[in-house]
């Protein structure tokens, strides 16, 4: 099977939220499947509007290239290189003709796009003259991402819960070309240590670029309730119940911090005094 996971290089580093879909991809890889990591160097010029109340700033080609170097290293650090194919969607999206693009557009409606919650909110705010406009490239982003699934002939696409709409567009485009539709698998979104959505703008990400000690310390500093949420996601299902029943929250967080750090840096030296 062909497993697809897309990453837009709009940031200079991945964070532990990316670990969840990467670990799901790793499981498929270990079962003998090929994992396609799609680096959205073309779509990064637009920026995914999901969850945004304004358009992303346009990145320079130089900045995108620098981000890609770091991201590819981090993907290989987590997944290794066996049966991992790094591909760039500029290789095909830059060659799409207007005929092809308009053929695809004919299968989607404006109503489908503006039904997305973040667009509805931005339209409502803009009508009150307090929000930001929605630019046409933002409307096309899900279609471009979906076209990646058609090109790769993806059987399964993995992504965060906030990517469900975009991934289903991939199914629609595969269907319009008479292709078997991919299965969509969503993974939980990870909160920042402060309990808010993890994002660079909130300055609450735990970067995969941190050293083992820095990562361990960052995980130890997250809120206790957030640590329990992390445990529900990262601890293996067969041990999750016992871990969550622990009454000593510090020991729980130590175990959690070690477990997550070991995923990125395995093996690692003891980080607990």
C-alpha cells in the first residue's frame, strides 16, 4: 500500500504534535508498506488556511528551502530511511495546466469551501468590518493538497483531525478520475504545554530540534492535566490504563517525558537526576 503524510514547510521545525501521525506512519512502514512524505513546497507558498483567522504570509523560496532541510532531517530521525520516500509536490503541481485545474474546479462548489468553520467565522467577522479577507489562493489550497493524493495513487492518507476536510478532497479528486479512493486516518491534535493549541504564534511548541535534555525538561514543565492528555496519546494502549492510574504526578511526567524523548532520541542517556 501507498501511505501518504503531508508536511508543508511553513515552519522551520517539526514539533511533538507531528510525532503522532509520524508514529502512525511508522507502524504502516514496519508492516512493509511504503510511506510517502509529501513536502508541500508548492502549497507552502499559499499556506494551509485551516484554523487561521487570516492568510498566512507568503514565504520566500529561500526560506522554504531552509525549512525543508530541517524537516527532512527530523523525519528521518523519527522514521529512519527504509521504505520512506520524500517527495515534493512542486514536481507535479508546477506542471498542472489550466485545463486540468478548471476540470477539477468544476467538481467543487463555493458553498463546500465556505462551510468550513474558519471561513464562516472570517466571513462573519469581515462583514462586521473587524476581520480579515479570504484570498482566492486559500480557497484552492484543499484542492491542491487533494491533487497530491491523485498523483501518488495513495491508498491511505494520515493527518491531524484538522486536516479531515483537505484529505476528503483528495478522495473526491481520486473518484473523479476513476481511481479507488484513499482511506483517511485522522490523528489527535496535541495541545501546547499551556493547554492551548500548539502553534508557533502561541510560542508553546516543543520542537523536535531540541536536545534530549531540553526536550525532557520542556515535557516536565507542561501542565499536569496536559501531561495526562499526552499520556492518552503516546503511551501504548496496553499500558495506558496503569500509567494513568499513577497517583504520583511527578513520576508519571518523568515516565512520559522519557518515553516521548526516547521516540525522538533512541537510545538516550538517563535524563533524571
